[in-house]
C-alpha cells in the first residue's frame, strides 16, 4: 500500500490523501486550504497527476475536505465520486457556494485565479456523485482493471458524528486494511450522536489530530458549557445589548440552533427571533428534511418550526438596530472579512453591552482569532479594512467542539490497533503530542508523519 498526504501545509489545510492498493488508486477527500488563496489553496494534485485515481471518496462536506472536488475531477475525469447519502444531499450546495465566495473574492480582493471552477462545471459534474448508506461495503476499483484480474478493493463509510453525512472510511484490499477517520466526534452533540466506529480494526490508520494541543479541563461537560451560554446571553440582554454567536454554516449552526430551541422550549431563554445566514438556513432545512436518516438526538425537533428564523444579509447587518436584545447565529465562525458576521462584530466590538460568544475554533490570523486573543479593553488590529478597534464587548470562548477530544482519540487508537498509524489534519504541536503519548502506551505501533506530497509505503 502506498500513501501520500497531499495537504500543501503541515497543519490543518486542504485534506486529500492518495492511496494505491492492489493496482488501484483512491483519492480520499479533495479539500481547499482555508488560509491560502487561488491555486495555492489546492492539494498537491501535481504529485499524483500520473498516478491512478479510480475513485474519489469524500468524508464530509466542509470546504477543507471537499472544496476542490471539481478541480480534482478536471484532472482525473474518469474517477467515480463516492460519499454518504447524507453528504450527497449537501455537496452541490457547498460547491455552488464556493463559486459565489470565490467570485466575490476575485472582485473585492483581486484574486485573479478565482473562481477555480464555475457553477456550470458543478452542474455538469453532479451526475458523477454517488451517495451510499453507512456500513455498506462497496467495490471502488476500476472495472477494466478488475477485468484484467486485478481484484477490486472495497470501501465502507462509518458514521463519524462530526457533521451531517460525515464518515470515516474503511478500505479493504486483498491483504491489508486502511481506516481513515476523517474529522470525527466521539461524544454526543446536541443533535448528532457520537461516531459509530463500532469494532473497527485496521492494519493502517490515518487519524486527525485537531485537538492534540488542547487538554480537556477537569470537570468539563457540554451541559456546563450550555449553562455558561445561558448566563452570558442573559447578562448581555440585561445590559440592553445583543448577542452574536459566530458559527460554521454546516454543523455548528444547526447544533447551536438546536441548543437555543431546547432552551427556549424549557423557558430558560425567552422566545425571540433568531437571525441566521442564508447558507446556514439552507443546511438547517436539510438537517430537518433528513432527520429520519441521521443518527441524532431529538429526532422530532424541526428547527425551522421550533424557531422564528430570519435570514440576515451583509447589507442589513450594517444597519440593523442592536439595542433590542437581538440574537444572531451567523455563519463565518472566524469572522472572515466581508461576511455578515464580520459586519456585525465590527459594530459590536467596542460596545460593552454586547456579547460575542465563540463556540468553535478561530484561526489566530483571522479577525475572530485576533479578537479572541486581545485582552479586555485593549486596542487591537481587527482587520486591514476595519483597522484597530477597542475590545470592550463581552467576548467568550465556549467549547462546543465537533472534533473528538484528544483523550478519546487515544482510546480509538487502542480499539483500532493499527500496525501503522499516520498522523494528519492537525498542527505540528498537536501531532507531536499524539506521537509522544502513543509511543508510551503502544510502543509497537509504527508512527508516521509524512511531509506534504511525500510517498510512503506501508
């Protein structure tokens, strides 16, 4: 078995892994790097341009895992595309939104290479996408190769609990097995239940390491974070301010909406309209429509019925009144420039009565990351367009992660019992923590951290 990590950087970036097994080639994920622009955001496809790619298997529909799928298909036009049936309902909307974002960046930021693909190209490629149920073994090798006597390996999607449709991928060959975790959540969220990796075991495992630098505090619980959120919202409303919860459109938005809906139903928060982004509204409707297919809690909770949702665009965000205790759950979890969440935050940062409550990761180099890092009362650089702002509003960092805690991932290593463990999708410090801990607990496991584009044989 030969493997390449095609992520162009050493940390969390454009997820893409190339696997050669039994004469066949598999590309697992086709993401884009959130910190880079243009072709620099793409996986290192040139490294495998002359290698076999019979199938592209997608773990889930976040941009860092699926954002360059049309580019990959342009390079490998004969490849099949496989994903879970739940991702199948989402993927076209994600890719069309990517086109819109790239067009806006080309216009506003002068990124000449954008868009990397067009709406028409997404429409033309859509018939190639195939959705499959979890826990179904599927042959993925090319038919003509199988006809020449090359046995087709199989793959199977296992529910990863990270976002709607997310999956780990089990790949089985004639003699070896590979398990790729993708992004995984090993604890229950408000809506989605924990990953169902069952009794998965494999010779080789590729594992995400996102939270390797984050120790789970003693006494931490999701219920405790909900209590903190209720108290923070009540305090902001008591001051006559409004609340902004920056989120990602797929997954975190729906989890936070479900949390708010349950709190309102219990009478712990007053019922009121919730302002959301347009893409968040689209994915919320899919969460509602596909609730019967998902492994989730509160299966009868329909978010569009339980909440008074109102879509807010960027233009209105610049003028909407903020002195009436408004509640915003807006896409752009890192407060990326030129988004509705960014426009709201820009207006709220310097006002002590308002609250901005982060519920997930914000890269230190983004406006959200800089806001988090600034001390109360400090004047800090928010963005190039907004300049320096004073941090006077109530900023909190609440842990509603959809990634597995590092302690749970260590237990997963013990369950899978791989002969070889490959660490990826995490900063170098995070991967180093996992390597150190695994060497102590399971010294016989071979641990690899391949460099970008480096071919390894296992």
